[in-house]
């Protein structure tokens, strides 16, 4: 699939992230002066004008990209922080989502962030737990499948 981010020197097997969603997610993160990781969001983040503008962009993308599909998904770690944002978009689209949460070993996450960003292990572990707990808090009343993310999947559909 040409929209899936391919491998590079930091991840030879590929990222399995949908590039348009990844790029929109990075633009959303820039509203909070963050790079690829964020440790907290302001209390009023969902009511900010800049965030609302991104919601329209995501809604339009989802409506077009996933039109007519009853089963779809994407992988982007930043999604864990923005689940309330996505739940509102899905409600406007009339979608009733179910969630699969890939869980990557925090040791692998720390090694990857060290290699790519020279991030200290303690910081990487903190980000991992923050993302996981943020997602679990928001998804507690939804059907949720926790799935250990296996290495060396041949395609994102597996």
C-alpha cells in the first residue's frame, strides 16, 4: 500500500503507519509545541480553535479515504493521546468504532527512540506508559482488544 510509511535506516521493517494520518497527527502535535512525542495536553485542548480546524481536516480525510468501508484501521502511536478528539469525529460521521490497541514492548520502544532521537531510556518509558494509560482511560467503556505487536509482520493487514 503506497500510503504506508516504508522502512528506513531507523526501522528497516517499516512503520506500518498511514502517512496521511501520520502527517496530520504531526501537524496537530505542533499546536502544542511538540515533536513526535508529547507528555501532556492543556486542560482545554479540545476547545481550541487550532484543534477544531484539525478536526475538520481529519473528518474530511476519514470520510473520503474510508468511504464505504465497514472495517478499517490505522496505526499511529499519537492516536493514544487524541482518542477524545477522534471519538467526536467518529460520532459526527455516524461511526461506532471498536478499538484494537497494539502493545509494543516498552524495551523495544525505548531502544527505538534511543536510536532515532537519542532519547534517554527513562524518558522513553515515561512516554510509553503515558500513551498506554491515556488510551486505556479513554477506551474503558469501549470494546477493546489489547494485542501484543509482533515483529516482522509481512503486511499491516495481518
